[in-house]
């Protein structure tokens, strides 16, 4: 399974390329076919690929805007949704790349319209002009993303697994006993909690925006939006 990782920081003492390499090495597995990383002084993005789908190089760069994207997963209604973007004037450099498609989608449309996307994915998009990082995933959280916000050092790190974030040394490795208690009782932590203080899992159907050392999370869909089939309700009345 492909994964993504990365970080962004406004702290000049944070060596972004070095930390990205630590994240990458911690999450690397022998099943991955290629190493794909990109970084500068402000941001670093990485992608782990097994070469099954979306085989074009990552990150994906938009030459006009400079927007940079890493993606893992699969969009099931890609063809139909892509045609709608082309009709709006979007220009694609790849014939069939889900990451490029979602980069155009989030740049051209309201975040709430992600509810219309049928797929399993996680996505990170860096907007260089606004110095803004956007993280999102599918409606059910099939492709998880974990994140850690270091407010004192104006830094946000994210990864598809906890190992990548722990490897940066940014977090204190303090145990989240509330999450441990939930895990022992239920078999999993509740909400976005993880077993470590300060490290969270992005909730399903959510968008995290990080800009100017401020983190904002919004929901673009909820289970309550699923329609109720009246025929099923009648069976129990």
C-alpha cells in the first residue's frame, strides 16, 4: 500500500530536508518500489509507491501555480469527474493520475465538494504563494493520516503511519493515557486520539489547513448525510 509523509515549518532552526529523510526512512518497507521525496527550506513531501497505480513521479507539480501534491489511493469515478474539470479549463499533464485530479479539484472547487468524490485516498497539497498546507482523506478514513503540530516551532508534520512522525523527534513521546484506557476497553482509541500526546489522526471526511502556524480542521461530509431507505424502515415498523 502506498503512503505519504511530509512537514512544513517557519522555524529557521528546523532542518526540513533532514527531518523528511528521517520520516521517510522510518516508514520505508521493502515492498516499496521507489523513493520519491522533494523539499526546500519551508516544506518537504514524500511518497512511497509500490508501482501498481498512479505510476507517474511524485510529488506532482503544477507549473502555473507551483502547487505541489502527494497522493495515495484510488479514485473510482475518475473519468467522469475529470471530464467536468477539463470542461472548466483544467489542464492535465498525465492521462490518468488521481493525485493530479484531486489537486485540480481542491484548487478549483469548494472543499465541501469532496463529498462528491468516490474513492479511498489521502492527499497533501502545498500552496507556495499562500504558504499553506492542505491535508485530507476519504469519507471513511480508509487511508489514515497522522499529524503533529509543534506550536512553539511553527511546525506541522504528517504521515500515513505513526512511525514517520515519531522519527522526527518533534513530539515528546508522552503517553496518552486516555487513549490507552479506550484502547484497553474497546480495542481502539476514540476520535482522533493516538497513544501519544499531541499526535492525532485526521478524522474521516475532514480537511486540515495549516497556515501561519494556525491549524484548522473542517468536515466536508458526515454519516448523517446518508439517505434512509424508506422500504427498510417499513420492515421494522
